[in-house]
């Protein structure tokens, strides 16, 4: 069988090492993934910055599109179906990374005087790959979760899923929805005027889903009415051109990197690799995950255990990932002119420091701190 010709985004980790096991590989910058450069390719492997539309694939020999992303709203799936082009995505690959981002952001906010996480009510809107991980980690920290996911509620009949109005009592709202424009449960601007009007008390609002599930005008309006205890935003409606007014009112603002752990990226590449391997009927037991090695500083010594369990856990979490570092970098965008902001935003994503997930680290704690050890293990750490 002839080896397939595979074009890949050059920013995909281990792309050449991985896909050369299947065929001939050409790496291109995302900006060069254009019709003229992929015309004779058999497969195309992309990130979310590449929009899959008829204008890109028309006149090409592409048979398979692989996207190393959890979401697929950058892909015209109807067009692919009409053309008989197979789509391989990496749904759920970055779920743990996003969940850890949420926990890290809450750990930052819990440093405010009088703020504790234990006992807080968390409304999780969207309880799929990511939302279910967020649920586990929030409960590990002693928080109470309220689920809202109408499609899953209908599919499973599980009574733990509650109507949207029942999450309005939550202290924290976190969104983990796909972006959809049509149908009974369209999510485009779901968090808008009607949504925010339902809350009587200030709450922490987190969006790591898609920028367009939030109406920014409503966000600005209700921020002015002091509805939010804090705003945590990782995604933006018009990326890479973000709304500076919204950036300025956010407590934690990051450049769409919640799912950017190295572990999540490599898992996504492996999912696409395995999909392509099966498509081309190639026998290969290798996994891209074999490329990952433990970080050199995998043993963390957390001081201040006497300060209590929540403080110790917070220190461990922020030792691994502190979103304030990404926040400080993003805020530099304010100093750029309109033409340079988009480039700066993309550069922050491309050059984001290597981040590993909690399960790569062990915490050095005295053996008698069983409760703290149990919490850390539930979050994914080793003790």
C-alpha cells in the first residue's frame, strides 16, 4: 500500500516523529496551511487556528482531517460529510488540563481574606469530558456541585442533572460547553442578559469553554452592577482579537491556554495518530505518550502544613501551575496597537511554557497528615 502524504501544523508536539511512522510528512506553519500547499496531500493534521472550510479543501486530495483539539467548532463537519472526508478529533484529550486550570484559578482566588473553598456550591454548566473532571476535583476540595447539562440529562435520565434556574444559588459558575448555534440547546451567548439576571448574589464566574458562549456586553453590564465576586476568562469571542474592556474587568485572564498542559497536547496527538493508524490499517503498538518523561522537579516539598489542609493544597496546586503568570503576560497586550494584538495573543499561545499535570508530581508530607494526603491524591498528586 502506498504511504499516505500527511501535512501537519508544525506547532503540534512530536508531529514529525509521530506521523512519519505512517507516511510522508510535511510540516507547515499554520499560516501556510493553504490550498496551494496541501493540494496533493492525503491527510491534514491541524490545530484550532486552522479553519476547515470548502475554500481550503476544494481541489485537494485530502481524505482525512485530524484535529488535535477537544472541540471541533473550527471545522465545517457538514462539508466533510458531503465530501466523504473522515474527521478524527481528540475529544476529551485536554479535559484534565482544563479541570486543573479551574482548580488553580480557584486556588488563587481563595487567597483573599476570609475566602475558603470548602462548602462552596459550584454550578457546572456542561458535564461532559471536562465538566465531569471539574466535578471530581471540586468535590475533592469539599465543594458541593450542581450539574446542568440538558442533552446529557435527556440521554441518561440521571436526576443529578438540574434545570439551569437551580444553579443560580451557586457561589461559583464554571462553563464547559461546546459552541453550538442552532437547536434546542444552542449555546451561543447562553451566558447573556437572561442568564445573569437570574442571580441575586455575587458569584465567581469562570469560562474555559468557548468565548462565544458568553455575551460580552451582558458581562460588562453585570460586572458594573457588581454581580461577580471574580471573573476568570481563558477564552474570548473574537480570538485572537480580544476585547480589552473585558480583559480589564477580569480577575484572571489568560490566552486560551487552560487545556495547554503538555500531557493534554500529547494525548491529543496520540488520539489522532491512533485514528489515522486505524484508517490506513497500519499495525503499530507505539503510543505518542511514550515520548513523555517525568519532569526533573517531580518531588515537591510544600511548607506551611500547620496552616491547615486548604492552605497546603493551595500551595501544592500553585507550585505546579499558577495562572497569574499567564495573566500578567496577557495584560501586556494593552500596550499594543490593534494590528499587533492578534499576533501577540497567538505568540503567547505558541510560546506558552511547558506545563505538566498534577499526576507528574509527588508531594513530600509528614505521614500523619492523612486528610491532606487524601485530598491531594484525589486531585491527582502522588504523596
